């Protein structure tokens, strides 16, 4: 690590470029985490809305929604 520090002191442009690359890499990681989280939240919202629609259809048919399944009375 000391050798790298000495090299950077002798070559400040390389040091600056290394810092810029590090910052850009960090921003890329943050952006990737943000998009992954955004997509995950959107997917969960879609699943919830689909489940709500299934529950509503079950209740409209006279059934009961129990632990993720629709139970309708025997007709």
C-alpha cells in the first residue's frame, strides 16, 4: 500500500483518475441497488394487486379466502 501511495504522490493525475474511477464505480453500485429495489417493490405491488383481485373474485362468488386459497360452499 505504501508503494501505491508513493506512486500517487509522484503522479497526481493518476491519483485523480483513480479517485474518479472509484467514485464512478461507487455510483454505479448505488444505481444498481436502487433499480433492483425499485423493480422488487414494483413486482411485489403487482403480486399484491393480483392477489387482491383474486380475493375479490372469490368473495364475489360467495367463497371465503383462507390462507391464500378460495373456499366456496358446496352448491
